C-alpha cells in the first residue's frame, strides 16, 4: 500500500530541487578548490560532496519510508541525545577558527549542532502538537521556549551565535504556527533586543567581540580578522550581472578567500556567476521552500504541520544568514549555505529533513498539486 502511494505521491520535485542545489554547489566547490585539487581524486572536495549527497538521498528514502509519527514518539529520547551531544562537544570536540563544534569520527568531522537542529524541531513539534488547546497558557509558551533555549545556549557557548539564532528562529516560527499569541512572541523579542548590549558584555567572549568589531570596521584589521570580510565584499561586488566566468574569479582563484567552499561559497558565486547566478540560486531555494510550505499545508495532523514548518524556517534562516554574512549585513557566523556549501553533516541532515517532508506528504489524506 505504501509502495503504491510512494509511486503516485512522492514529491519528486522536492528531490529534483535539492539535487539541483547540490549540483550547483558542486560546481562552485570545484571552482573554489581548483588550485588545491587540480585533478580528480577520492579526496577531492567535490567527490566527497557527491558521496555525502548519495548517502543523504539514501537516508532521505529511509526516513520517508518510516511513518513520521514514529519520530514524534521518540521525541524525548532525541532531545536528550541532542543535548548530550552538544554538551559533550564542548568537552571533547575539535576546535577550529575559535569555535569547538565538531567530533572526529573515522576521519570525518561531525557537527553536533546540525543533528541537534532536526531533533529539536521534532521535539518542539511533538510538545506543541500535544498542547494545541493550551497555547494561550503562559507556562506552555515558556516551556517550549526552554526546550529551544537549552540547546541554543549550549551552541552559543561553543561559540556559534549563528546556529543559536537559527534555533531561536525555528522556535518563533513553530510557536506562531502552533497558535501562540503574537503578543507573547512580540514581548519576548522586544525584551531580547533590549538586552542585546548587556548580552554582548556578559555572554560574548573575546573572540566574538573581535569578530563583531571587525564586522563593523574590517579595515581596522585588513590583514587579520577583517581580511575575509573585505575579500568577500570585493568578490561579490566585482561580479556584476553575469560574473567573471566560472574558474575566472580573481579573489577565488588567487586564494584570497579562506573557507571559500563553506562559509564564503556565495562570494564565489557572486564573483564568478554574478547577479544572474545569484538569482538562479534564490529561485531554486524559493521553489524548495514553497514545496516545504505545501507539505505543511497538506499535513494531516498538527505534528506533521509543525515539523514541516520548523524545517522550512531552518532552511530559510540558514540561507538568509549565510548570504547576509557574505555581503556584510551580519557578522561572520560560520553558517553553511544549505545543500550548496561543502560539509557532510549539514548535507546529510538536510536530506534527512527532506525525508521527513516526504513522509508527511506520503501519509496525508488528500493530495493537491
């Protein structure tokens, strides 16, 4: 029965859009790593990305085959696992660029926060779905906030402010869709904004303050912390409408950009493919997100609708933050561009998230196109 529904109702367009974004990213990764990896090999970043993508598609198929409501029943265990991983990475994780975010396993880096984001989405969806008639209760609102705040706080300690913001955005989107009063959310956001200056003094470490200062004035340290910011601005700004051509960007090919295959992949795109390339990227993301919104609309139960909402918000905010960093609207955060940036943990968990969306589509009561 499920096999026949899968053949008829599987959202192939969602998979095609994700595959197109991965392919787009592979082209950019190839260009950004051309000098370091002039010849194809198993260790080439593009080869690794393709392997992770194939593994991700397999995981997506497995998650879609399972009843998504099973994950709701596992919500407490998934949440505990997420918190334990985030706490453990602070003690035994690997450090790079001033942050401790990864575990090393079998020669690969596993980013705990990428796994935790999806687990927290499932947990929040289960908690909020079980309390649909109690969303005006301030206790329910605050407990849901605490469920998101604990992992966000652990991520902030790493420090990884960008991912902590993503956790917050996921929570806001999900509680609003669940029916929480807008005044609760508006009051909390207003309080959070008012406390930002104090939070910067109390929570931010020296490394984060330095990042913030170089974001405000990258020319204050043009050969240090401000170097990447300046090179990214030059790259994006010099691309024009159609770019300088793939593998012909000066900032990219002369290796002026650090982390050009991850955090600054959008700068590579802007320089080499220009505004036209950026608009194509945004169109692919917009279509992907609309398929996610369609899934939320068609979900047969509040749990499925909230899971889909959380996934859409997660992808949307990661795209926004990554692009904003590349054009200096936000300080450097280390958020990858979904499906495009090089990174196994991010890619696999994104496909797992798409598996949840597919599972929701396969099991809803009515199909609309």
